């Protein structure tokens, strides 16, 4: 009996998860119910307004400045996360030290913590009365209620993405390459930039992209640390909220749609870059 | 076989999802003893106590035990949740504007504002200043807020309905002092120049001022200012300006839901009982000004009854005021236009 079953399975080819059709069905259902249909509703909602109305809303000066603040701060935050996330991942993979497991677990806290809690505690720390903020205030830098504060909140929510993207690749990276590079006379800097970094770069880029996207959409933590002053520290998601508060649903979805499109294009660009890099590094 | 199974599973998933959604938003016919009160943030403690008073009263009248559930959040987002299907029997919100939005969706019948006394506002409040103990910057009235070096904290009226009252109170001060439109606009421009942080909601602004130590003065609802005094005794003082606005948090029965739940009578009684002497005193205890003049006088040592309180009617009612001052591109946006 058993043999027969094995035979039947073999005819179709053995797969770990049974049935491509079944798993594809589940995939489509999940994608449909949780991503595509909600996103489509944004398009439908926004399509209620004419193209002219749409452009008027999304190109109004306040909205444009909101986009500028969101994108620039998210970009900066993602860059910072790229550098420090790499270092963090490096330390967690390459060294053994007491408390490493705990530290490793802590990386994910920003995922678990409600963003409003993060925002409130960050503001408390970084305002000119807070522990860290007071020190910076003495040298004339205010952090909370400025774009620096917004960036810090985005760094906080984005860091796990970079660390978790880089970590597995770093773990698999064969140390023999480094040793070989060293033996062939490459210095530390050269080994890092010519041997290690090219291997890590696609993963780093993926982490960067995720952190960037997360920063653009971040609302909960940023509203507390941003001063929300129009044209200065007002982020795009806040403008969406302010439209909702005025019961202007279509305006809100218009801003969201523009945000979504730009983010999508950026992610597409980052992903293509990543694929290109991967091919390049294999060649 | 596997394709069929996949198709079947997909269908089951979709159908069950739809069915799930359906049963959630479907009409749950209650037995008329459950009441959902959708309210806004600072009324939590007041309604918790009021629900007990009401339950007693209702049982005395021969009704059965009622279970009252409260929901709290920002006034605007609470109103939106009701429009989008939150099964509230009654709404007790910060602004008539938010209830009008529910009315526009067809869930509340027209004329709700005339249904109960005082524009359906059983308790009122006003806008006052919260300053740090000692009042070092010597803030007494609205014109002190535009002085150089005074840092003001107030939420953004475009994201916080309650903050509209703050803006209008300052406006009323200038108007009462005989200033014309242009002078008033200049005054508000100066005032908002002094605003350090424009939080998205009243709770956020209080947090910025109280916990994070930002600014010299918080423009706040009187009841919220008292709450801050309660939680931080000896750290703050309340300053009452000479002119302010009568803030009327409104209440209404959500007719459509109450009809579906069979709670029309209960919901009506729930709101009407807010005008009873006990409930009025309770409102006073929770720092709201009772709408009953006699009971308000009992609290004369707590509330400054000498303030000149302008009503929203001076601005032509809520909808007109909102249109004039807070619509996109209107007066408030002009203040920040570069």
C-alpha cells in the first residue's frame, strides 16, 4: 500500500506543500481579500472625483509640502537605518557576547510596540526637557517638534527591516571569501567594500526599501514628535487625517493614492536595482 | 483534482469572508436592554458614573436592568465610526458639527438639535488657559498670548474638532473688543506664530504641555484643564480670559440604530435624564458646566461665571462657522499661507 502511494506522488512530482493549485488559490484569496480589494477601493473612491479635482487636491501647496516632509525624512531615516542596521546585524551575527539573544529579540520591539506609545516616549526623551533632548538643547539643537524628530521616529520604526533583511544573508556568507581576500593581500577596507558589501548589498537594499516605505506611511509615532506646523513639520499622512476630519473622503483618498503611486514607483525602482545588482554580483 | 480543490477552497474563503462581513454589519436585534453610547475622550469618567445613576432611575421606572457600553475616542473619528457602521444607539460628542455629519448620512433624523434643551447640549464648557504654577509670563487674557516670547500650545483645528472652539474663542475676544475683520485676522496670525506645537488632538496637546513641559500656556477646554489640575496638583493654574466661547458638546439618539435595536425609548430616556438634577450635579463634579442655571450657580466657586461667553450663534451656527474659518483655503489656512 505504502509503496503505491509513494508512486502516485512521484508521478506528480513530490512537493512539500501539496498541490500548486491549492496553494495558489490560498495565495490569491489572501492577496485579494487583504491587499488588492482594499487597494482597489482607494482607486474607486478617488475615481469619484474628476481628474482636475484630483490634481488640484494633490498639488495644493500644503499637500506638496507634506509629501516633501514625508519623503525626505523617510529617505534620510532609511539611509541611517541602512548604515546602522548593517552594523547591528554584523555584531549580532559575527560576535558572541552575553545577552546576545536578548539584544537580538529587542530588534523586533518596534514591530510589537503600538506606534503611539513609541511616539509619546520618543517625544518625552527628545523634547528639550527630556533626557536626550536636553543635552542637545544645550548645543542649540532641538530634536522634538522638528524634522529631525520626525526622522528619529522613522528610524525607530524602520530599523528592524534592515537588520532582519541583512542578518540571514550575513549568516550564510562564507568566511572563506574574506580569508581568501586577506590572504591575497586586500586590506580590511578593501575586503569589506569589494568582497562583503557586494554580497550584502541586495539584502541591504531590500531592507532600505522596506524601511523607506514604512517611514513614508508612518503616522502613529510621528504625529507626536512632529510639531505638525503647516509647511514645516506636517507629514502627508497627517493631511489625510485632516481631510477625514473634515469628512472629505475623496480628498483624503486622493492624497493617499498619490502617496501610494509614488511609493510604488520608488519600490519598483529599488527592486529593479536589487535584481540588477544580484545579476551583476553573480557575473 | 487539485485545481478543483483550489477553486473550491477559494470560493469557500471568499464566501466565508463575505458572510463574516455580512453578519458583522447585519442587524443584531437586541432585546432593547443594551445601549451603546459613542462619546469622545474626556467624558469617560462622567459617563461611567452617569450610567449607574441612569440604571437606578430606569429600574425605578419599571424598566429592566440595562447594560450600557461606552466608547471613547476623538470626536471626529467617533462620528466617522458611527457613519461607517458602529452600532451606536446614542452619540455624545464634542461638536454639533460631528453629529450633523452623522445626520447627513441619514442615520439621525433632522431637527435633533431642537429635541433637547439648550441645542441638545446637557452640559457645556468653555475655553480657558492652563499656565504653569506662578504664571511667570503673567498671562491674563487673550492679548497676552500674542506677546513676543510667549509660547502657546493648542491643537490643530483641522485635525481636532475641539480645537475649533479655541480658535473661535480668540476670534470672539477681538470682535468683542470692537476689532474689525482684518485686525482680528492679524491678531490670530500673531497668536498662531507663537504656537510651538500644533498637535493633532486635544489629548496630544495636553501631553505636550503637561508631560513634555513645552510652552507657557495651553489653550484648553475648561473640563480638560481641570483634569490636568487633578492629575498634577500644584503644577498648574487655570486662567480664565475675559471673553471666551460657550462650547456645547451635543448629544443625539442615532435614530436608525435605535430603531433596529428596539432601544428608541431607552435611548431617549438616557439622554433626557442627563438634564435631571443628579446628572447635572455629576456633570459639574466632572468639570462640565451644568446647563441648568440653578445648579450651575451651586458651582460658582469652581467656574468663573463672570466670563463673557459668546455662543456659536454669533458665528452663524456651526456649519457656517466651519465653512468660513476651517474649510480648505479659508481663514485658518490663510494664517499659515506663505
